C-alpha cells in the first residue's frame, strides 16, 4: 500500500498515473520477478472502493500505476489528487 499523487502524462492521448516510490518499486520488482514481461508487472489494484487489474509500467526507476477514466470517474479523482493505492502482483491469464 502506498499514497501517491495522480498526474497526467501527455502522449498521443492523455493518460493518468500514480507513481510508486523508487524503494517500493525495487521491492515489488524483486517480489514479482517471475511475473514481469516486457518490463511490466501485472497487478490487482484497489483505490477507494474500486478494484481493477492492470500492468505497471517502469519509468525512471519507478513503476507507474495507470488509471483508466472509469476508475477516476468512479472514485471522483483527478490530476493532482493524492490517493491510497493497494496492489498485489497478479498472474496474467494464459
């Protein structure tokens, strides 16, 4: 579990993320070593009352938790808000 600020990253389309700390990212990388594919880690995430599956993206020594529009709308959260994120590694279906 960690707290992080939601930020928007503008690419071809805007995306919203919450960044894990470098220490938490390193710990997760070690714990989820067998699950990592293309540098991403599949996880089960809970923010508020919303639970969802996603894959963490590595960037600059940290993992980023992508937030879909549906999650942000369900929790009424947006850019600049600080949220508590609960996550656990999850095996991807084969």
